[in-house]
C-alpha cells in the first residue's frame, strides 16, 4: 500500500485521513456528538477533554483538509468568515496588509468594518500585476492576502511570484483557495504560508452546511491559530464536520463534472447576442489562462458574465427554472448570483464599478446537472421579451 501522501488526489478525497474509524471499523466516520469527555482518572485523558478544544469528528475533517492541501496543520471553523477572522486576529495596530482588490464582499466588510478600527492598514490592488504588488509594499507590510481565481471577476494571481515578494518582505502570503479547492490547486506547494477555504462551498458541495478551514505548515503559526480557535470558540460542530467529510468524498467527481459543463457553458455564452463578456479561467482568451495552467490542475466551475443591457438582468433572474437564483456557490445545484446586490453589496459602488462588478454582471456556479438542460434554461431566460 502506498503512503497516503503519495496517493492520487481523486483517491485522497474518497479515503480522507483514516479511511475508516480505527476503533469500530465504521467506514463512515462516526459523529462524536459530545460536548465533553470522561477522564479515566486523575491526570489521565483519552486525548479529548471538551469539544471546543477538540473533537474526534472535527479532528478527522481537519486532518483530511490538511492532507489534501499537503499541509501539516488543519483547523475547522463554523464558517469561512470565522476562518478569515481568525487569521486577521494575528495582526496588530499599524500592521499593513496588501489585499486583492477583487475579493468576496464579506471579506472586504470584515477588513473595513471590523479590523481597520483596530489600526490595521489595508491596501487593495490588482494582485494579478506583480509590479503593482511590489509598488504597494511598505516597511510595515506583514501579509499579502489573495484570491485566485478572484471573486467574481476571475482574476488569476501568480502565487509563486507573490510568494517571492512576500518572503523578501518577511510577510505572510495568505491564499483563499475556495474556488479551485486542493483538488485543482495547492497553494502551500507554490509558496503560500496560509490557505483559507469557505468549506461551505465546494468542499461540502451540497449547500447544506457552513464551514471554514485554515491550513498551514509552520509550527509557530499553527500554535497561534490554535490559541485563537480554542479561545474564541468558532469551531465546526461534530455533525457539520461529518457533513463536510461526507461531501469531500465526491469532491473529485463533482469538480470534474462541473468543470466540463462550465467550459461548454462559457463557450456557449460567448456566442450569445445578449452577452457582452464572459469571465471563465478555462477560456484561452482569459488573460490569466496560461498562469492558471502553470500553477493549477484545473479551471473550476465558476463563470461570471456581463449582459449588454442591464435591463435584461431582472428578466433572467425571473425566467430561470432549473438554475436557482441564490447566494453561495460550489454545490451540486447550479446557482446564479447578482453580485452587485448580493455577495458584493458591502463594497462601495465606486470600487465595484472600477472592478467591473456592475449592474450588468451575473455570476454562475455550475452544478452537476445535465449541461444541455442548463444551456436550455439560460437560452430561454436570455431571450428578449417583446
């Protein structure tokens, strides 16, 4: 039997960390739905004390995600934003962080509405341009936070290039890997120090639970994150941990299907009269296509596109029948989102307009339905009513 670290990714997502419960042989890892654990005697422990500190089911999902990212330490949280907030608590007044200007609106809200008031400084730039990153570095720069592909404009950042800049500054490189997941991209291997996930999305894959993850290799950094995790207590519950474990077993087949369908849909959208521009990393016309091929193993299932006339947006969202108009992404159902009013409403209008998050932009999270059915639904909804 090969060492588990040498197994192929599609095998690793199925078998997870232990593959089965070593105590009982249960193939479906048990849900240890207990807040506290009995001690055999004074100064004796089973290794578990209280579920805020650690729980066997949470421990399993943390190990699985860490293994998939080829990381040493994994931490599971009650949401993706809880994971982001945990990382931000590591910084101090007058610390400076460079951030991808195109990023999830919830992250922007946390930076601006919560952590800026503690004196942390943020500079938002196009991190796909390394010269702009270099130009943004200050003496007090302690971290660079990137999304690649970015949400929702699908910009690609050179992780290796950013890592080199960060190391020269003795700064941390934090990568949000939600869109591609470790199945397609492993940022730690490219030089990142911290990987963040909204596990709610592709890792869970079924739109039925909230979760967040952090993966690191550094021992000291892991100790700091662990302290925040057990102290603030925004940990993933045993049942939600089990849901993510179950969801990740099909991560490979879901993503392969979603990616194949997304490419077909993106190419179809490019040919539609009502569509102005399509943003999909798998299109050779995408400016980040070659860079993404260089640092990842796939393109994912996320598409953004603009329509020529913003008046058609309301019609599209009303007429779709199979595709679901809802927030979030990465599940088995295809979801369509209006970023300006949903995921990116927290970002000021002038910044949204600069990025291209306008009243003409829609974001599509491609599910696992038959692709012809999805195209038929889009075609019907894009037809201009008389």
